[in-house]
C-alpha cells in the first residue's frame, strides 16, 4: 500500500498550488479520502474530505472557498487545489485513505510553504 503526495513547494501569498496523492496497493475507489496538514509545533488538522465516489466533500472553515478537493478514481489519485494561499497555510500536507471499519493509510506528506 502506498500513498504518495506531490506538488508542494514554496509560493508567495496569493498564489496557487495543486497537490496530488497517488494511491496504489488497495482499491482506491472504495476509500474515502482526506487531506490533513500539520504546521510546525501544531497538531495535525483536517483540511478536506471526499467520499469514495466523489459525491460529497467537506472543508475546514479556514480553507473553505479557497481549497477544492477532488479525485479521479480511474487514475487512483486525489487532488487538493489550493488558491489564494496565505502564510498560515504553511504546513506539511498529508493524504489519508479510510474505509470503515478498520482500513486506513497515510501518505508521507508534502511541504507547502507560503512566504514572501
């Protein structure tokens, strides 16, 4: 089982990034997916969720209207489109796969730094 995030980097405030998380080794289309983030010295925070078929999404209040989660089950990939990035969005971003009751997997994370 692997979840491999990519797309992080250093951007200026107001710019955009798209994160990708490529899944392998499990039936991706059966899993709800989430993006979490963890800033240095802070607890891991849930950013966005998407159901297995992509029909329902949720967002943290801090990113609502700026971030969009989506998935392509044919490509076994989940995305996080981030717009109007702010310095407080600086964090390591992790994707997470879950299928109740027991199956859950984490990616290794990708760093996003927003700084002028």
